[in-house]
C-alpha cells in the first residue's frame, strides 16, 4: 500500500508524528503524483470508523480495513480521514490494482524540513 496525503502540510504533519529530527532521512523528498479523475476510489468517512480509530499506535481494526481494501481490488484509491489533522484526508493507493499504472509521478523535489518543526 502506498500512503499519501492531500497536501504538503499534511505530509509534514504525518512525518513529524512518526519521526524525530535524528531519524528523518537526510535525502527526504516530496513526490507529487497525478491521480486521474477516472480512477476508481472508495471513501471512508470518520463517522463510519470504529471508536478510537485515530489512536497511536494504530488499532488492529484499521489495519484490517487497509488489508481488506488491498485484497479486494475493488478500487485503486481509498480516501480516509487523517488521524493527525482533523478535517484533512489521506489517500491509500493500491499498487496491485489494474488502474495503478494510470497514476503518474508529476514531480520529485528535495524537501528539507525546517528544524523548528521538531522543537
């Protein structure tokens, strides 16, 4: 599964909650992708998720939901609420889905983090 975010800011927030400045790779890059409008997707709204879905570490239930999405091959993209930034969304991408090849890398840029974020 490829885990992506709808914005650079959300991507940074996801990184900051999981890594420290010491464990952040020095060669971190930001990859922008283009997901065509005609790609199949499913969406899970926050009110349809189990209680405490956004705890850390993630619950077994959310892992099972992700595994089920990958195994079903029903859609290429699964839009889910961010556990880190309320109101924003992440996009889980199934690389085994037949439509995956339609997703293209648009840009790859070095992405140094401002060290103040980790203070």
